[in-house]
C-alpha cells in the first residue's frame, strides 16, 4: 500500500499598488528583472510568508491600478520576484556555509583549549599538595575549558536552524505563483 503525499498548503497574498515602480527599489538603476524589491515590499512579503509552516506554497496576486502602456507586466513581475528571492536564497546559503565553516574552526580551537585546560587541571590534581588554592585552580580550569566550548556547541545545535529556515523561505518565495491583475 502506498502513502499518498499530502499537498503543500497554499497561502495567498494580495498586494495593491498604484504603479509597478512601487514594488522596486527606486535607488537601484538596473532593469526590472535584476532590480531589488523595495525594502518595505520585501519585508512585507517575507514577514507574511514567515508566518506559515515550512514547505508551504505561496501565491502572490498583485493588483496594479495604473496598468503600463507597454503591455501586460505579468511575466516581468513574476521574473523579478522570482529572481529577487532566488538570489536572496543563494546569498543566505553562502552565509550559512561561511557560518558553519567558522563554527568548525571554533570547534577545533575549543577542543584544543578544553583539552589543554583538562590536562592542566589533571596535572594540578596529581600534585601532592592539596590546598584550597590548588582545588580552586583545578576546578576553574575545568569550568573555563568547558565554557570555551559553549559557542561552538551553540552554533551546531541551535544557531544554524534559523538560517536554514530563511533559505527555505526564500526558495519558496522564489518559486511563488505570481499573478498580476489590472485594477483594485
């Protein structure tokens, strides 16, 4: 018996703009397909989409009041939105790789440091002199060694998940179904 795959949930966003230029960053001189989205539009879309479960499909409907004189902008807007979020996914993936590389280097440094601290604590413990100062030094070295491992462990247990979620979100938005409608 085969399991039927549940379809991904579809979430719909409706944007209303007076003209197409409102969706793009006015400081970016590149053509529409390569332009950055307006920061407010981008934030609005990301914030909306981030509220849904990973693996969701997105449908974005853009209502344009002033239809361009040169024809239907659907293909251009679809390409621009897909390019923008696909590029953000690539940039975030690169940032994640760099972050994990730094985490691996921190882990190596942390392991070396904790090893040296534990060896020094063990050496102090093997001394025939058992004073309060020696006990404090031994315990302090043990604690400091393990505290040095805190950040590398945090990177690999917790910190990379939000970046991976953003990558999935940007990929989903980069594949969103975009529809452009004339009027409100």
